[in-house]
C-alpha cells in the first residue's frame, strides 16, 4: 500500500484533523484518507434524490411569512 508524508502542515490544521478524527472514532491517518476520498471521489446525487431531500427539509420547516408592511413597521420602530 502506498504511503504519503505530509510536510509543512500548520498546527491549526493538524489539531482540526485530530479533533475531527476523534469525533469520528478514527486515527488521524484514516481521517485524512476519508477527507481525500470525499474530495476526490464525491458522491453523485441524482436530481430526483436531491429534490426529495429538499422537499423533506421544507416539510420540516415552519413557514415564516413576512409582509412588506411588517418590514416597514419594524424599520419605523427602529429595528435594523
């Protein structure tokens, strides 16, 4: 199996990788592999699947109807 050595990695990036690896119960090396795989081989989602996900998300969100009159009133009251 090939090996890769990473040089000049910032401390901040290393600790971010380490933290993420711990959250996923992985080693830092395995976390790097997963990150590379996700970036280089992204999962392709069919438009129908994406639309179904969007519709499911919309169904969970309460509609928040705001009128132009409500916005004008808030501005008049000094709200940004």
